[in-house]
C-alpha cells in the first residue's frame, strides 16, 4: 500500500503520478488521517466496470429466475472472492 501526505500531490505531482502508474492507487493522508485515494482512469474504470457488469448480470438473473440469495449468502460469497484474491 502506497501512502503519502496530501501535500505530495501539490509539491511532487509527477512522483505521485509515477507511483500510480507503476504501483497502483496512492492513499493520501492529511494530518495523519486518510484523506483520499488517487488512481489512474484505467484503474477506476476496472473497478467501476466490474461493479456495473455485476449489477447488470444480477438484473438479468432477477428477471429470468425466481432464485434469490440472502444477504448472508451474498456477503459470504464476496468475502470468499476477496480473500481468494489476497492469497
């Protein structure tokens, strides 16, 4: 995880931009606390695109079947997916 003070965005923009391109999102802090995340447009699209695609798929499934999941089943599935990506 790349963490930098928010002042680096103003004072060292090209370094922050390089970090984003080479290592992914940069987490910015202000007064020692998380303030914002800087990421490339490609990274943003990848995150949002997967969410949009999943929501579209869920809409199609909901309109074509009576199968429904409990919130426990949904969140367990999400947790398993996130844990698998970390491993």
